C-alpha cells in the first residue's frame, strides 16, 4: 500500500492507481474540499484501488497503522512541511506509525528561503542546507524510526515529473531548488 500524505488535490495517487491496479493507494489530506472532487472522479473512473482520507498529520487514523510499504510527501506545506523538514520528531513518529518495517518514504520539498520566508519562519524551518540535512534532519528522522538513505538536491526540471498541480505550477514558475529525502522505516525496538 502507498500512502500519499498531504495529497492536496489527490492527483498523485489518482495518476498512479491505474498504473498499478493490484496496489492500494491512499491519499491523505486535512482539506476535505479537494478530496471530495477527486474522490468523486475516482469513483466515476472505477478506481477500486484508490481511497482518500481526510486527516491531519497530527491526527492520523489508527486504521492506517503499520499498513504502508511506501509513503510519499510531495510539496508539503504548513505542519506537514515542519514535520518532514525541521523535523518535528513526535509527528514524524506518527508518520512512521503508518509504515511496515522496511517501508520507504520519499519527501519532495521545493521551498525558497526568500519567497517562502514568512512561512518558514512561522514553522521554525531552518535553511535546508548540507549542515541541516546531515545533522539535525538525519538525527530527527533516526529518533522517529527512519534511516535517511539520501537527502539532497534534485536536478532542475525534476519537479515536473511528479503528477500534482503544485509540482506542475512550481515546475514552470521561476526556478526553485528541489530537495529529495529518501528514508526507510527501521524495525521498532
């Protein structure tokens, strides 16, 4: 099962579900408005391997505990951004709770220190430089039960390959630095 946290308009799982009909995709987002439209569209398309769940990262449903072998977080904002970028260890542990041991998590960030300064400041997200990625970010992920396999910049244009409205908009706007974090859920002790 793949869980897409902060799915927004739900385009990522909607695009992937027809490609892997034997795999269950669950899009999770705190906003019910966007989920309603895409859920209706998925029903009309008879995508039986696709579900949408309204939930905030701070209150993930127990029914999703330990079921995912893959989690994606693509272009998060607000508390989900802080969870994966600062990171907020307690909330990141809740994300880990969605995962089976060995599950992979892919995080794609495209924040701009200047354009997004107010939101980054509000959330307490530090500059996402090498020192942060190799130090506090790796340590926070480890404390939450993840091993970071890779954290670094993606080539220009890479953002456009993610099927989401925000990825498309940001991929065609003024260039942003794109960061990917690949992590693996470790065995709970």
